């Protein structure tokens, strides 16, 4: 009986706080994605040839996110019948978008206008009981191209 | 030293190819962080301690790779890749590798 009560308390805590945290996170993700929409992120390897050539810097963003107790419980039920595990889908979606955003923020600070050859890597870091996925790490990295136009525009204005 | 995950550096000419360089670091999480993490496992959300820990060890792997690159006389590392694997309960290996080159 006591076990059942503990389980119910943990489930409701997970449900309440988990939902709250997820909604808050999605809100902040959407806001920041809107702010950084001018920064192009590409998965292609070859940047356009421009003159003067841009400076390149490696940028990366990573995040470790944990799933809450309620969602893990739901996922373990889902394991019995199979099918889409929606609770993990939203976890991974949040983690990827957050990692991409952190990469973009880093590039934005450098004054970059594009990020090329972006790779995203996912790994499960913390495994709980019975090897259930506890938290995932997502790393996004790419090469930021910082246009060297600041120097060239200065010289062209003095030339004109 | 120029570090990039492109296969070339815009505006620079590749002079010499020096082969693969790599760096790795294995880190274990400490107990305090593990307790926090198990709390977070109930509530959900970001595990900031782990994010920092992995970031630090990734930087260490990168700097080891850079050391190797400068030892062979390179001034740039191209086509960098990262990989993460959890080798044991509570420990993760961060690995970085790339191609050391000399550019003009």
C-alpha cells in the first residue's frame, strides 16, 4: 500500500512539474528561434565562394535533458504494446532544438551570418533502472562563417 | 590554430596533409551531481551539471587533439567530428578527431 502511495505521489509530481517545465521550455525555444531566424544554418559541406573569404570558427551547443517520472512510466507501459513513444519524442525534440539554439547563440555572438556543415549527435548519458533512458545529451556543431566585410567596407568607404 | 568541421578553409590553400589526429577524455560524474540528477529524473528538465561536465570534457578532448596536431606541425585541423559513448554506468567518453593539415 505504502509503495502504491509513493508511486502515485512520484507520478503526480512528475506530471505536474514535468508539464510545467516542458511548456516553459517550449515557450523559450520558440521565442529564441524567432530571434535568431536571420542566422542561416545549413547541412551542406561547401560554403559559397566569396571574396574576401570569411573567417571560420567551430561553434557548438550541447544540452542534457532528463525525462520526468510520469513520462518514463508512460513509456514503460508503451513498451508492452509497442508503437510511438510520444513522451520521448518531445524530449528529443526539445533537446535538439535547444542544442541548435545554443550553437546559434554562440555564432551570433561572434557576428557570424551562416553556419555550415551542421551535425547533430545524440547519446543517452544516464541510464536508470533496467536500462531505461533517463536523460539524453544532444550536441550540435558546425562551422560559423564570420564575414570579413567589416574590414573591406572600411577600405571601400575610404577609397570612395 | 584553425579548427573547423568543413573539408577546406575558405580562401586558404592546403599545403600539406598530416593525417588523423585525435583526443579523448573519460569523465565520471561525481556523487553530488548524481543525487541532483536523480531528483531531476522525477521532475524532468535540464541537467545543468551534466551539460557543463560534458562540455568541459569535450573541450579537454579538443585541446588534446590540438596538442597532437601542433606536435606534428599542423596549423589547422579540418573535418572535425565528435563522438560520445557511455562506457560504464556513470562514466562517458568524449572523443574528437580530425585531419591535421598545413595551410598557407
